[in-house]
C-alpha cells in the first residue's frame, strides 16, 4: 500500500479505538514494510521478528536443495533469508551502510577540526519536509525538520541553527521557488548562504548533475565511517533511492522523486539535506587561516620588494604574540 495510508489513515483510526495492527510480508527492498520493520526493531511499543527458512524449519532438506538450485542468489536471499538488501542492488547507498551509521559514536577529537556545514533541503509544496541538517566531518547531528513552513519561518530556523552551530558554510537547495526565496531572504538579512542547483552541472563529468555528484560524495562519507543520529527515517530516505547509467551520456544519474513516489516512497528530504553538505568543498578553519597567512605574506613581499631586501615578518604571528 502507499506509505501515506498507514500514517494518515490507519494510525488515527487505530488511535481512536485503542487498536493494534499486524504486518506480515516478504522483504522487497526499501518500502513501507522495511520502514516499519526497522522502526519496530528499536521501538519497545512494537514487536518485530524476522523468520528465515532456518528459523521456521518449515521445509525439508530435499525441498530446500531443489529450491536453491532453481533460484537466483537474489531470489534466495530475498525469499529464504529475508534479506532487505537483496532487492536494493540498484540502490546507491545500501541499507547496511545507513543502519551501521545510526547512533554511531565518534570521539570529538576525531571531527572537531573539520568545517561546520549545514545543508538545507527546502520543501516546495505538499507533504514534503524542510530539513536543516548540520554536519561536522564524519558526524551528522540531529536535524531540524519543518512541516508546511513558509519562507520567513524557514529563513529564521536556518539563522537560528547557523548561529548556534557556528557554521562555516550553509548550503541550500535553491532549485525550487521556495528554496530560492529562502536564499534571497537570508541575503537580505546580510547572511551569505551557498545556493545549490540540483539539476546544475557537476564538477566531475562522471555525474549527470549536481545532485548525483552530491549523493555519490555522501556514499563515500558513509563508507569512510560517517555517523548519523539514531533516527530510523534516514534508512528509507537514503537507502530507497536508486541509480543507473541509462541516460544518453552514460553518466551516473539518480532516480527521480516522482518515480520514488510511484513506488510508494516519500521524498528523500533527509537524504537531500545531508547531501547538500557535500555540495561544495569548505576548507577547515585552520586551513583558511593558513591561506590568509600566505596571502598576507605575499602582500608584504610585494610591498617591500624582497628581491632587494629580505623581510622576515609575519603579521599574523605578531598579532598572536600580543
């Protein structure tokens, strides 16, 4: 069934009657069943059980051997081992990668030197969410999620997190009208966000557009050990998106959002917001200081013409000494 049926129709009806629900199914990649299952695993209100052929002992050895010989590896993993990954071979980022990052602890000293970046995915209309996602190095922090927020409200929320997080860069999806409006509002208030065009040109020609490039960089971040807050919504939003190379230029392209909705999935707002933090390279604060130091020294060299006289003077060091 469509994902909204559970949250918008069945949950309120059950709440009115103090009712309960039972879901039974076979894993087929990322969908409502996987979403509910992964949530139930960590939520004491729910009971969840995954029953493989080994756990049920429902089939005899001869039957199992015949089935194994006739089924593909993917079919066997899906039907007999209840493997949610079996049908996600065309997902850009696997379920296991995302689930492994949930609630992961990374010591502060392993990321506090990195730039503080905020990614913002602005919802245009409908049920989509606006997500404001902070990240520093390998750690993504708890995001701010807004439902049905207008331009001014989103801009205020971005500023609040910008200042509380002491962000070095705020990177906003400006592809739609609402996103562009948020960027304009922030600039009116003398803030300097970095707008992103999801459909714009990627830095690397291997990607169909900017969005595909950002998601690929996010995939590499997960593989390098990235950590997420303990929020099950990340699993579906990030693992549910497929990719292919079927476009005319043979470049890596992401599944379009309307195609995801046709499969019963919501817009991957959490995934897009985290991907926004990879849109541009943001030097770490100490790297920017080193660049400033080099620029000032070059200016001093040119002013005093060091080809004729040696000037051993570091204006930044001088300021630090005092």
